[in-house]
C-alpha cells in the first residue's frame, strides 16, 4: 500500500552528535507553513545548532554584509534539568532517540530517552506551524522519569539567533505580561517591528520568570513521580510590522497565543490538519510499484507545499525555501521554471501568489534595468530578488578558497533570461487557467516591459539580417559573457512572441485596458520592433550532420575534456569551476542543463531526434553543479525514451532533500538548505516526463514514457479551472473529470483527441 | 658638446657575476643589424649566460611549446687558457673590466684584465654585425700577458644554443673544410636549412681542430711573450634557406667568410661605418642642454636603427626586437603605432619594409578571420604575428604563479584594434610620403580587408541608430571583453574612413586598378556599408560636466581605487593583474594608456581641454604595466602644456632599455629583452611631443611645447620625399630645406603657414 504510514513520514532512530549531521537533519526535518520555517532541531538546541525560524518576505541588511531574511526569536525553546543536571542530546547519554517528520500535516516529533544518574528520562515533543493561523507555532512537550526526580523545566523564548549575516534585530526587549512572555525588537535596516509571544498551558509545578541576556524563560520546579508522564503545551506567535494594520505586533502576538491557548492543542491541530488534507487531495502523486520513488516524490511535493506562500501575501518561494538564510532568502528563476509548473497544474491559487510577487516587484526590475544600463529599458528582473524586486545578487558572488578573494560573477548583470522566465510564466498561467485577471492586474505590463528590456538588450547584425543576444550567462553558469546562448535566445524569442500575443489578446478583448496600458508605459512605438525581433532573432540551428545545437557561439572551440579529467585539475575541494578562470570555463564541461533545459521547456519546438542528439552530446559534459540540472536531463530522457536514465535522474532530483547529501560549500560560501526547485523537478519528471503530460491553451496532451517498474502513476490536474484525476499505466491513460467541472476539455493521447465532459471518465489505450 | 664621445656610447667599468646582471647587460649591450641580433655577452659565455644570436624572419615550433624565432649557433665563441687554467669572467679574478657599446656604428667592445697565477692577462675584443653584409659577424680578439705564458686559445662555433622553447635545430653537423669551420642544421618544424661558418685570420700559434658534442673549435697553442699583444680576427656568417636561391647555405656561409677574411677587419668595418653614418645623418636628434636626455634618446634611436629590417626582406620588427626569443619574436601593434612613425618621418625605406610585411601576411590575417569567426570576413591581423601572419598568440598567454595554471587572455581573439592599426599605417605612409606605389602593391587591399573585417565584427543598435563594437580588448589589457572601448571604436571609425578615402583616391587616379581589386576580393557590395558605418559608429563622448571619455561601457562602475591601495592586494609578486580575475580587472586601474593613446594618435580630433581632463583623470589610474604607456602620457602631457610631466614620462620611456630595470616576469612568463616600441615612443615624444610636429597630407605643423631646460631640439624630417632639418627652441622654429628637394611644402607654426622652397630656410617665431 502506497499510503502506508511509512510512505508518509521520514524518521530516524539515531542521533549523531556532529555539527554536520545536526545541520543536515535541520534541513531534512524542517517544518514550514509559508509564513515561516522552523528547522528540524531539538527543543534544547540553540544558535550553534542552527536553530532557525526563518520568516518569509522580511529582509534586513547589516553594514556591508549580504541582505538576507530575518530569523525570529525561538519561542519553541525548552530545556530540562534532572536532579540538577541539564539534559540535552548534545551532552547527555542517549538510550534511544527517534525523530519523525509527518508529511501528511508537517508535524515534527522527537522522542529521546536519556540516562541520567542511573535514571531514565524520556522527552517526547511534537510541533507544527499552523497553516490555519500562519503566525502560530504549537508544541506539545512531555517527559517522564523511571524514578522520582527533582525536575526543573526552563522554557520560553531564546533570542540568541542564528544568522549568516546578522544580527538583524536591535532594541530587543523581553517582558512578561499576564503570563505571556514577549520578545519584541526592530530590524536593523528599516526598523520593522517584530514580536514573538509565548504562552504555556501547564497544570503542574511552580513557575518563576527568568530574564537572561539572550533568553526569557519560565522556570518550573517539580518533584516528578516515577513512571508518570507530564505534559504541557506551548503556543508561540510571530508577528512582523506588515502583518498588523497598526504595527502593534506585541499585541497581535499576545492576542494570538491567548486565543490558541484557549482553543487548546487539539483544536489548533485539527484546523491545521483539515487544510493539509485538502492540499494533499489536490497535489499528491501516487506511484504504484516503487516505494522508494513514492516516498522521495511525496517528500518533494511536501517540500513545495510547506513553502507555498500564505494566501494574499504576494510572497514567492526562495531558492532555499524557508530552511535558513542561504542565498539571501532570494527568489530566483527557480520559482518560475521549476516550482510554478507544479502549482499551476495542481494548486493555482498558490501560482497566483508567485505571479503577483513579480507584478508587485516590477518597479524593482525597472530600477535594475536603469541602473545596469547603459540604455536598457523595461524590466530586468533581479537574479536574486527580495521583497522590493531590487537586485540582491552581488557582483562578487563567490569566494575563492585559494586566493581568499571574492570572484566577480556575471549572474546579476548578464543572466538576462530571468526576465523572459518571468514573462513566460505570466502568460503560461493564463494559457493553463484561462484566467486573464492577472494579465489585467499587471501581468501584461510585466510581459511588455520584459520584451522591451530584451529589445533594448539585443543587437542587430546587418550583414546577417538578424538580431543577436550578446554577452550573457545562460543556465550553465560556468561560461559567462557568451554570445547567442541557445537557451537565452529562445527565451528572448518566446518573450517577444508572448508580448505580441498579449497585445493581440487584449486588443480583441479589452481594447480600453490595452490603450490605457500602452499610454501608461508609452510603448506604442516599440511593439513593431518586438514583432520584427521575434521573427529575426537568431536561434542557433542543429548541426546538419550531428543534430547538436551549439550552446553558444564558439562553444565547440572549447577543450573537450571529460568530467573525470577535469576534476583531476582541482587543487582545492571548494574551488568554484566558473567565474573568469575556473577550471571549467575553457572547457565544454557545463554546470547544468542548458540546451537540454531549452528542449525541456520548449519541448514542442524540437523533434525527438534532435533532443536525442543533444541529450547524448551534453549529458556526459554536464557536471551537475546545480540542483536544477538533474530534472531537465530526467524529463528529456523520458521524452526520448531513455526511461532508465530518466529514472536515475528522477531519483537524483527527488532524493536530494530527503537524503541531504548535497555539497554545502561553493567557493567559500555556505549553501546548505533545501532545494524546492529540485523538488519541483521531481514532480515535473513524474508528470511531464513519465506521464508525458503537456497542456497548452487548446488541450491537454498525454504521451506517456512510463518507467518499466511502475505499475501506474496517479495524479490530479487543474486545467482551465476544472479538476481531473489521471492514471497512467504502461498501456492506458484514464482521465476522470470531476462532476463539478464547468465544461468539456480536450485530452489527447497518442494522437487521439477526445473532449472530456464533466463527470466523464475516458480510458485511452496507447 | 652633445656629440662628445660619451654621448655616443654606453659603458660600464664593472662586471657583476650574477645571472640577473648578466641577463640585463645582455640586453643593454646587444648589437644587431636587422638580420640578426647578438646579445651583449662576453666571448667566453655560453647558453647559461643567455648568449643569443637571434635571427629575423625564421621561426620554429617544437611539440606543444610556443613557436619562436630561431637562434643561430654562436660563431663568435672564444675561450682562453693561461698556463692550463681557463680564464673566464665567470670564474677568474678580475682586475679591471670595461665593456662598451658604440652607438655610432653598433660596435661592442670588452676589455678585461684578469689575475691568473700571479700574472695579469688582458682580453680585449670588439665585434660588429655588418650592415653592409647582413649575414656577417666580425670580431677582433686580442690578448696580452704580464709575463711569458703558455696560452691555449679555443675559438670556433658553439652550438649549445640558448632557447626558450627549443631546441630548434636538428641534424646538426659540424665540419672543417679548407680552414673554415661550418655548422649546418635544419629547423625542427619546416626543415629550413641553416649554416654558420667561421674563418679566422691569425698569424701566430699552431692550430688543431676539435669536434666536441656542442662545439667545433680550433685550438691554438702558443708561448706568449710578456707584454706583447696578440690579435686575430674572426669572421662568421649565418645563412638560412631563404637567403640563397639554391638553399645551399653552407656554400653561401663559406663564401662570405672567405670574402670577408680576404677583405680584412678594417675594410669590413669601413663599409659598415659608411652605412651607419648615413643612418645617423637621417635619424639623429640633438638635444642641446640635457646630456642625460640626449644619451637616452640617442640610445633609443640606436635601438630602432639596429633592428631596421634588411632592405628587401619584408621583415618587420618584433616587440622585443632581436634581443632574444621573448614574445615569440612576434610583431605586434607596437610596430605600426610606436616604431613606424619614427621610420616614416626619417627613414621611409625602412617604413616600406614594415608595411610590405603586412601586405605579405594578408593571407594569414584572412585565415585568422575565418578561423576566429563565426562570420568574420576580411583581415583580422595576428596579435602576435610571425613570418606567415598566422596567429602566434595563444589563448592561454599568461601563467598564474599562484595556481600554476595558464590563464585565458583575450589578446588574440578580442584585441581587434590591430587590424585598424595596420590599415591606418598603410594610409599614413601614403599621406606622409605621397608615394602611392604601396597602395597599388597591396596596401589598398590590406585597408579594404581590414574595413571588411570591422564591418563583419560590428553590430548595429537599431533603437540608437548606431554601430557598436562589442566584446573587445583595448590597449588596456587589464579589462577584457569590454564593449565600446573608446580607442577601438575610434580605430574602427578611422579604418572605415581610410577605406573610403582609398577607394576615392584609386577611383580618381587608378580606376582600372580599383576595378581589378574590387573584382578580385568581391567587395563591391560592401563599400556602402563602410560609408554608413563610418558615419554611424558610436564614439563615446566626453562627459559634458567633466570632459572625461569613459574608456568603455560601464568603466565608471568599476571600483575607483588608487594604484597604491590595489598593490596592497597582491599576494604573489609575479601575479598578473588582468585576465578574468586579476586584481585590476574590477577596478579602474588600467594597464596602459588607452583613452590617452587615442588622444595621442588622433590628436587633432580632441580639444586641449578634453585632453587635459582625460589626462588628469586617467594618469593616476594607470599602472603602466606595459612599456607602451609612458610615451603616450608623455606626448599628451606635452600637448597640454604639462611639460614637466612630459619630461618625466619621456625619461621613463627613453631610459627603459639603457637602464634595463624593467620587470622581467609577467605571471610565470619571462619577458626580458629590449623595447623598441618604447624607444619609438622616446623619439615621438621628442619630435611630436616637445617639438610639436604633426604632418598630414597637406602640411607640416609645428606647435612646440619645449621643455624648459632644453635650449634646442634639432632633427631631420623626410616629408613627401623631400628632406628638412628642423631646429626648435623655446622661441622659434627654423626649417631648412635641402637644395635637392623637388618642391615647396607647407610648414605651419602657431597658425602661420609658409611654403618652404628647396634650399630655403624659414625662421618662425612663436
């Protein structure tokens, strides 16, 4: 049974007291609710163990250090003393330990039995971040002893915060008022108020309050009886300025913990579980016949669901989700190209938040175009985008461990495909959902401004009568400042196409809105240019002999060395292979899928033969130095019938975070944390790759490339606002339309196209 | 008196027995005759002391090592034994030592008195490379002892050759025939035959022949009488395959040494001296009132004259002249931009050879355009050009002493200004001499093919209605892959202008030749494009506030750090500051004059105010990591009236080789050797800078910027084939036309323009 409980949880029965293991488990066992993430650390851990409560959408910068998200004080802190001796997994002998992450509802649980002075002491705690009340953390903490014992519990708020580039909080105050502990502070840069409140629900012991330098605690003394289990519940709330109309974050936090305490643990959990159940109904994918793949895929989907932005927040999803401050909490192209497809196919209300985030940060993209110039117009989206859309990526983005110098990279100023990635996603949402409201709300403006940026960026080559896109970085970041990167040129072309389609659509349906928009951004003279450029832009052609598309001008002239040979040249384990003089720069070894990524995103523009030729050429030359790479190779491998390869790459992407074996240093920069783009890639490989689903404005096409060991693959699809359940086997495709669907939609399997009416079940053989 | 003998020689009275000093003296005291260079080493020195006889126009490549000029076996070798003990500056106690380089006739002399076993032994030798017979080396060797002594002289040919990337000679044979020693061999790559013969003229002692592994020697024993001076003469000839119609290099060398021996030392020297006298009559510059400057300038002129290519050879001048194999013996833009002006103004028959070299290597430039592509057309001249014009510059041109890796530089593929430098010089010769024969001989074809290359390289920016030149390296090599480098864009524009002027001139005067040329290279459709591009090419404008021209797009965005601050970041003394991640790359510190070089070459296109603003901006930001830099700053400083600065930079460039204190390692690459471009810069600073001479097709303009300590500056000029002597003082300019001149020419001083008739003397006050 695939829904057997062990396919709905991640668990370990040992505790390894090493910094590295604690860091990796902090990632694997993290919980999150879109508002904040809480790393998978134990109750008694502190900043040295990378306890982190990372908040979405609030950033801060200290001095010249990198701007990054703010971590909140830890209202989940509890320590315990047995007969005067502190009990901690870091210090005390452990008899048994188990920690578990429940995927059904994002609940973390730990149970540890310690041996202290000949007695056994068991701590059992569980916690969840409410998706019903996103500001709320709820914890149940229990303990029992094998003999009568003097117990001291110290529980409260720890504000000695783990930060990569902090401290971000100043004017920190801790107070106790009507039995609620409150820590409030302001951020360093913008003075945004932040408050964490904590209330407990305990029916034993005598409590006093202790105000330490970095903690505010309740101290409870009791004589615990042998064998008896003592439990209490903790409710902690985090509020930041923008969460409350009056900035009164202390009051909001205080109110919420009181409200939660009044409701009680079980009620809070129930409201949380109901919402989680709905999420899984929408988003689960069931693989029949492969437990390893099932768990890895479900964990990947789980990772995406826990960081789905809170409704109405207009937040997006950072590249390391809410697992910490790595990558500055920034939003990359990862979101549009690797996560957005999952949401738009299964959970469009989350997709809307992701798109709104880009609409709301359009001015930041305009500012970037202005400042990166000269002569850039329109919207050049940030490579690393925070709350305003201004660029967070530094020009010197990677440290060189050999010279200790910071290396200039051109991710920020030359990875121009980002604007097209954003624009294409805006249009994709409309195509998939039929919902044009976002176009009117700003999506059309985003699209036109991105096209305008490309028009200002591209050059015309008169003697070849074509536009070219020069001096860029493609997805393969080992090769900077290249000309006519095939991927980028295609993104630019499609952006022009999308811009023209947008104008055409608005003209026919909303002519007044179009006129207003054109007047507002004064773009009427430029649209003919977009049309010409979309026709005349140069797309590198497959070689007539080999079928291979050259990744960029003169790529073939680079040294054709194997990955193994290249790695022999490494002189420092953390050295970066790109950036000017890295060892891959002058070779054909690429960081990640680039031409193959193009063939994945724009799969209908290339024949199977061309995809095969390119997969076979580039695959051995890819170093997979990015977690985005594996899924592109997986999907194209499935597409060309290399399902064994597809499966291996699928497992690589799907198991990335559940195993957490990834490299955590690039150059001198710490990069640990979760990989939602790879998780999105796992879902895409299952649904787009093996199930072979591809939907456009006209129809849903399913051309399966099933993996031989899988009996079936079952998943849901929301298309044009209607819901479908699909099951794909090695022989047939079953499409079930919900009764509540509003209209029939076309489904096509292996060239056979049928309209699937509401409530209808279609069974295609193939 | 400026022609006092100590202003015509370089001399030292000490011998420093250290590798570094021997290497530097080898450069300072080198002699050359355009056919070959002979480093300033002592008779008894061998390859360890960098004895080098470097040949012009013959190159060889061994394995994967760099292709470089061939060094010939040393027919000047002599060692001496006193009472059985070898006498050598490297081993024997030296009582006195003097070595002298005579500038009047490029003669090297050494006189050393050794103390050996209580006796004093004096060796006195002198040598010259004949400019009457360029294959010939002539030596007079004398010795005397303070007491009767058993002497053994071993003299002959040493073929243990110093090579940077050798050995280049294979199949080495040494023979003795009719009292002539001959070593013959072939080059490794192309099998070009090479022979060195040696004859001596000696009237004492008994001779036998010794054939060692790497030497063929005569051994002469004698009992030398106390106080008596013994002398003999050595004649050595070098011939390479292309010097003889039948490849019989052995016979040619044998014949020449016999001929020379028959004529005798004095006759050989006399013929040599007569030609040298003529050279100095044409080329000397006399500074009255500044001995230091006089000697340094004369030494600089001397350096240019010794490497003037042999008439009819179509050789050019390598960047390190014939001082060794450094820089692969290659010809750079140095020749056209820094040496050609000297020759075209004083000694046009040498200028012709330099231009013919480029005409003869046009096919190599075409091949480079083809192979560097994609889509390049026309002539992309080699950044480092050898005998065929194919590119000798490697993509990995500099070694990194920190990582021991070779650094990718873009000198080869992006320093595109080289083609324009070549084209402009072809036109400049015509403008200065009025001689259009070289245009017809191939110069026009060179110019059109260079313009064609630029047209294929440039891009059009539609929304700005302009051409741009992207992804180049300007003279400032610390900043690679830049866009719209002001210098390069100007060179490209002028190249288009010159191409159009060439077409216009040929059309009016040689319409049939023009038609033939256009048909031959099929360029008729492209000439309108050149015209449009010359109008619409983007030239970065001076900032309206500051007057400064930005060196390239976004240069101002780079870190504005001082040279001193930057140097504190150095972690290895030999690390290169450019190439991808060098410490200057992301700063405004530049390697050498770039914008200022543009204002120097194209001086009439910029106002004095703009030059001043740019000089003041860029001078403190220039690291002078190239020997080409100082003279550009000197000339523009003179032009804007900063004559003290001009003087300091003048001395820097003029004293570079006479002091030989330059850095000899860049990265891991040995760079020692002479700097003919800097020497050309010294002449240009005197004549163009301080005398303020600038000649164009219409007239000669003289706007002096005299240095306050100089009483006068006297020099010759050949203009439109006529000869003039000019004297500039702080107050007036005297122009004397030779009686033999064919026509009157316009001279303009301070706005006053007068035609100077044959035989006339004009005296302009200013």
